C-alpha cells in the first residue's frame, strides 16, 4: 500500500503491522493507537472498546477490569466505585446494593450486616436504624423476639430484674401476696391481709386477739391494705397508726 491507515478506536497495531488487533477486555484505545490503555478503577470494557464504561451503583472494579463485580451483602457502592463500603450499624443490604436500608423497629444490626437481627425476648427496640436492643425495665417484659416495646406485668405478677421474657407469679411468694400492674415486686396483699413492713403480708385476724370471722375488728375486705391504713371497725381501737395490735373497746361508745 502507498500509505498506512490508522487503526480504528478500540484497536491497536505494532509498527509495520498488516492488520489492527482488538484491544483486550479491560482496556481501550483511541484511533491510530499503537497500544491499549487499562480502564481505570471503577470502570470496565469488553474487547475492542473505544472507551471504558462506569460501573453502575452496587458494583465495583479494579484497574484493567473487563467486568464489574457485585458488592457483597452488607456492603454498597455508588457509580464508578473501586470498592464497596460496609453498611453502617443499624442498617443492612443484600448483594449489589446501591445503598443500605435501616433496620425496622424490634431489630438491630452491627456494621456490615446482610440482615437485621430480631431483638431477643426480654429486649426491645422502639426506633428504626438501631445498632442494639435494650433490656425491658423492671415491671415489664417481652415474651417474643422482635418486639418494639415491652408490656407491663399484669396484676398479680412482677418483674424485679431487667430483661425478662415473662413476669413472676406473686402466688409463688405466698397466696396472700399480690401486685398492681407493672410492679417490680409483690407490693400488695390480697383481701384479708395487710402489708406490715413494706414486704410482709399479715393476716388481718392477727390484729385483734379475740377476733372472729363474724367479728374480725378490722375491715380488710379489699386488697391492698397497709398497716398505716388499716380501718378498724366500730368498737375497736389501737394506740398508734403503726401499731400491729388493736383492742376491743371496754366501753364501745367511748371509742371514736
């Protein structure tokens, strides 16, 4: 030939070459090139490429790549990425993700998570995007995993420690013990008993020495009686509000 022709873009040739050769995948060339150049990180090309294309979000590549690789679960990337970044604590991702998703309420995650873990029973999380779960406070419990809140212990039950998946029964302390809703202890007595020292239930019949079922001397028909709040029936008295003994009035009309 009288003259030599330039190789097309995406091809190259050595000196005195009879034909032009396609650039390998992961490289490119301009028209008239003797050599092909590597695609930069975050880009790729197939064989015979005149230019390199950017990796889409959720993928990445190193220098001289013919394809982009998918980000692993628990990571993500933007376009033209040379690597994938870990999801922050409180978020997660599946493979080839372009961003990370916040954990739902009742769940949490650590850095680089491919899924969020349910809070175990006895714990809760009431906010989205959390990296940890919290113990239920005293007086409350959560029976199931993945709870966004804790429930108060029912009447007759209590939770005296944090992180319980069920409440304790007051009857295990004795049939005379009871509690209000959301209690940390059996802080009440059933009808017929009174709370003497903040923790011990005493039979109301013990207040008056010679009391009978028909004439107990003390009104304990309702639960929740306390020593200070004991209501004496007409015709009975005691010396002080914190006295554990009451007496029948020798002259009932003199007792007020």
